[in-house]
C-alpha cells in the first residue's frame, strides 16, 4: 500500500450510509483515500476545496438534485473528474451526466474492480503532474527529470521507475521479486543479480552529487529508501 503522501483523495457524496461504508471498505488497501459525506451542501463545499482529486456522486435517490449539484460545482471547478453512480435505465440520466459536466456514468450496484479501473483512468494525467522533493533530491514525475543538489541526474527508464517505486513505498522494504515484477515486467529470466546491479548503478549516479546514501540494503530481504529521505518527502501536484 502506498504512503499517504501518494494516495489520491476521493470525495463520495451519497445518501446511503451502507454504500458509503462499502465504498471505503473496497478502497481500503488501494492508493485511494475515500472521504464520505451525506450532506449535499457540505459535499459542494468540500468538492470546491481543492483537497480532492476526484468526486463520486450517487444519483439514484434524487437524480435532479445530483445534477444540480454537479452543475454548481462545474461553475467553479471545471477540472475535477466526476463519476456519477446510478441505476441502469433508459439512458436519460446517463445523457444528463455528460450534459451536466460529468466524466463517467457507473451503473449500480457498483462493480468495484471496474470502478477502480475507471478512477485510475481519470486520474492518469493527475498522477503525472507531481513534483516530489526529499532532502536534496527533486523529481518531476511529468518530465521525469531528477535533480540532486540542483544537478540533473540521467537515469534510464527502469532506473527512474525503480527510484519512484522506492519513494512511493517509502518506509517499506521492497523485495527483489517485486522489483522484477513491477519494473522488469515479470521477466522470468531476470535473476536477483540483475536487480542488485541496477541498484548499484542508481546509487552510483546519485552519489555523484551528494554523499548521503539514498537507497539502503536490507540483508536477505531487499531495498528501501533511507529514512532521512522518507521523513523529508513532500509531494506537490500541479
């Protein structure tokens, strides 16, 4: 599970308390933080607070009110992705979803694997527009530029993805198996030595512009980010 700094915030505006709890439960072990509100006016206020990356609204009990809220939000905020939950009917509410500024209409009861995939799709661009700073290192996830002490460091695609994997799981030990599966695409021919060699290359490149060790080895388990960098890690979306 990703650290809280890298989790995306989702606001769920709903009338049904059971559905609200079910939503939070299904996204508990993902990179999404789900905040549930049952009051429409509070929901509008929260949606306009710029604290959330995505909004989900349940339209089933009062479609008219739901679309009125969506239109009010769109007057102020045109960019936040919005998913409308609703009953599969004659398509009228689906049409209203898009006419009112919604991004997707999801049938109820929610298909959570599908809903999760839809959320990831809508957040794809947001996930790229992030600037990570930690101690003397700065990483722009959009341009994929890494700087240490203001000096740019050239990493290969896999080396860059490896460093980001460690940062997103900062505070945790990442096994060689996970590095092979996540970074090297489940290549069964890759041996642990290849992971160790890649780590060594990244360390060497990072050490050219700083003395502090960024990546630590945990014997017989894997690798992790130095706590100095974990504690100072900040993420800013732009």
